[in-house]
C-alpha cells in the first residue's frame, strides 16, 4: 500500500456545539450517584428526537419486555460534556451516557463492557480500551463523510453521475461534471464543503495523504500528497466553483445547498435525515465520493456509550447488553437511521436506503489508515490531550486567504501538533 507511515499517529479533538435549552438542564437535576437501584435508570444523551427517537423507542420496548424503566434525558449537545464533568465531581453521574468522546474527568468511573463485545461483531476499533484490555466505551453508530448532489440540476443538464462502484469518478471527473451542470444551468456555485478538518481529511486521504502523524519522539510530519491535496483544494476555492465565504467567512454550506443554487455538497451521513424532511424544492441524492490516489472517506464513531459505576450499574449494563444484541441493535439502527457499529447486520431503512448503502461501501473501501488515525484520536482523548482549536482547519483557512503558502501551512500544522500533543502513551 502507498501509506508508508500508517503506524504513526495524530489527534485533533473536536467538540460538537448546539444551543443549550433550559428544559434540558432542568431534566437532568439528579444522577446515579444518589439514585436507588429501583429508580428509573437515567440515560444521558443528545439529539435522540432529531434521530427519530430511537433510544426512546428501545427504552419503551425494554420496559415492555422486562418491566425496567429507562429514563431518556435528552440534553443539549454543547452542555452535555460540562454536565457530566460536574456530575462526576459531585458523585452524581447517571447510569448510562451517550457521549461525543470519553472524558478523562470521569473515565475511571466508566465500567468494563468487554463481556458485551467478546464474541460479538461490535466495532471495537472505535471503542476506548484501557491498558488492561477493559472496554470503556461502545460505538453508538458510525458517521462518515459523503457527497450530495442536486439531482434535479444534474437531470436537467443531462449530466451523468456514478450510480455503482463500477463507475466511481475521479476528482477531475467530478469537477468537470459539476462545471458542466453549472454552465448549462447558470448556477452560482458548483460545490460547497463544510468548514471542518473532518471533511477536509477525507479529501486528503483520497489524494494519498498520511495526514499528520508523530514519530516515537512525538515530532509530527506528513507526506508530499498532503501538500498536493491542499493545493488542489485551494484551486477549487475560486468563488466560482466554490464560494470562498464558507471557509473564509463561516457562511452556512447547508443553507447554500438547500437554496437549490449549488450543484453539490461535501458533508456527511448525518445530513440524510435533515434533507429527507427539509429539502422539498428539488431532488437530492447521495453519490460516491470522488477518488484520486485512493478511494476513501473519513469515518468514526458518531458517539460512545458508557455505563457508570454506581447502584444502577448492573441494571444499566443489562440494558446495554440487550441493546447491542443484533436483533435489537438492528431495530435501533432502523428507527434512528444509523450506520451500524456492528458488522454484518442488514438494516432495512425506511427511506434513503441507497444513500446509506453508498456510505457503507465507501467505508468498506477506505484504506486502513483511516481507522488507525481514529484509534489514535481516541487514545489522545482518553489521556486528556487536545489541541488549541483545530490546526488543520485554521492553518488551511490562512492558506486559502493568501496569508501564507502551502509549505508554511504544512509546517505550521506539524509544529502545532508537535508542541501541543507530544508522545502518545
């Protein structure tokens, strides 16, 4: 394989943000630290209602089967990390949580789930596993970068796009096709991409990049394909094919695509549920990501499930074990439109099944380095090591804005990672 440094590592931790609601805060006033083993089992999470209420649905099913009540406490995403840190310090953690990442503040209170993973097909490469082999977390589901197109525009322009793995386009072919649609119909922009290193990382992998990884001394470096990918991305941001306002001024790419005046949108699987409900003026479709030196996406666990030590630990563990039984987890995935974190399941999605199949195929085709980098991110997170901001995104923005050349951009990213992350233990 092309990647000669795949055993090296890097980590950029990102925290998702959302509005904090007073109702959510009021709902989580008590936790497992003071809870009786006979009280409802509290399960802290974010966004269940937005994902079809899958966890609430499974909690109701579990109560019908066992008589045990699972109390779903849906907390604003931005508030959940702080809420859990405060709860840990007050010895008042809930029984279960679905979290964006494992926090060193409460990691020692998370219990071993290895008996659930042993002999299963759960993707433990996306789990936090300690030095003793204890499984601290389970991936709730998988999220991945992908490409959406305005299918109506493609059809009106008479331009083809890939519909099977046999005819996946290269980046040059994709750009040419999108420009053909632009020219035929006079759309303002050909493409938007979320202002995120998570999205940009997929493009880097596709160009053969090893991303930014440390040696045994903690010194970060990357390969020449990273430079080549950044130069290509810079050429796309020309205020004609791509609006510079997204990466340079934080304009909303989601809103731009929904306007119907943008041909394509590089974002991710989490958009499917939104588009299915909120795009009514045109037809959209998920399509295969373009490839260059490699075929790849960027994927990882959408969130992590943890069970905390306390009087409800055993009952909480029983629920999670039941939830990850293939039949029950399949039902959860179908209700919430999850990409499953258990291999080998057949998910019958109520809608947009073709889109989810494309994501699954892109994930399966991705090179090993994608999973290796994600595993290293999990290890950095478990050690409480993070960067100030997002060096890859922030330095790329400076490059796109003409403040520095690509060589300086790459050098600055390596230097910041080296200074802030150090040696992975």
